[in-house]
C-alpha cells in the first residue's frame, strides 16, 4: 500500500524537520510509513495522487489572507498545489488532513472565507467537540472538551458549503471540519508534543505570534498543558486512510 506523505510548507528547514517528526511520531507511523514532500522547494509531482494514499499538511508562517501583492512566487505556487490536494480530497479521490495554515487553503479553495478576525495567542487553548464531532470517525471518542495548541493570525469566517463542523471554541469558532468523508481540517496543531511546540516557538520568536520577551512564560504554560487528545486524531487518520 502507498504510504502517507507529510506536506511541508515551512521555509525554515529545522522547523520543517521537527514538524515531520512530530507528525510521524504523533500518528505512530514507523520508518517508511510517512514520506516527505517539500512544496517550498519542489513542485507537486505529476503522479502525487498515485504515489501517496493520503496527505497531512503542516503549518506555515504564510497566511492565506496575506495581500496577493505581497505573496512570493513560492507562496503562490505552493498554495496552488495545496488547492489541488484539497479539491481531490473533497471529491473523495484522496485523503487529506490540513492543519493550521492548511485549513485556510482548504477553506478558500472550496468556497469558504478566511479572516483576520479570529487569531489565537500562542499556547494552549480549549477546544470543544460539536455533536457532529462526537459522532465523527476521527473525532468521535475524544473527550468532549480538550486542550490543543495554537498559534495563528487568521481563522475561518465561513466554512465551505457542505462542511461539517467538528470542533469549536469561543476565540476561533471553526476549530475543525470535515468535507465529505476524506478531507479533514483543523485550526489547532494536532501533532506536536509540548516540548516540540516550545522548540517551534523558539524558531518563530520574532515573527509576531507573541512578544519575544514572553517566551519563557508561554513555554511554561505549554509544558504544563495536558495534550492527550489531539494526537489521537492523527492516529485515527493514519489507521483509517
């Protein structure tokens, strides 16, 4: 069976390598069970949908809502590639899990809208399942309310038509949704351990997600958080697809 693939959209190589390992270990995948595709530096292969049975899309310092005039050629190219993956997954022709930045791409591609009105501070946030979420193949069986990690400057204003809202909170009402049976998207990060997240924070310390001087206080909150549920979504995605 073809493996799953981690789709990298981070320019920072160190952060990308760590994110890959977080997805692999979080999903409990062994050697050879999770390939890597770096869309920052490479095109989406022509045989991508034959080569891989499913895609897990990581986060990025890019934003969907960045003005088009400020986007680099790299950002525009990789957004086009992610849109192709989203369209295929929405049609049921592949499986995909879009996270953080990725939820914005999937939303915009499929006719929803993304806004700067729903940012969340870096660190732990409380997420609640909807009734549909509690019955979902990936989200069902999770605690009704759980802690996840976020760091984002934009959020979904309106999910795509037909999307099923799976998880929510007050700060950012669209925390997760499903389109069809094979496209999932989360605003929060399902993959990192607390330690891995603090290491990622260090990479983006000066990128406007939080005041650099607050690093130690935020890291302490992250390290104290109980993160039992988010990785279970990854494990079920890998088992299901």
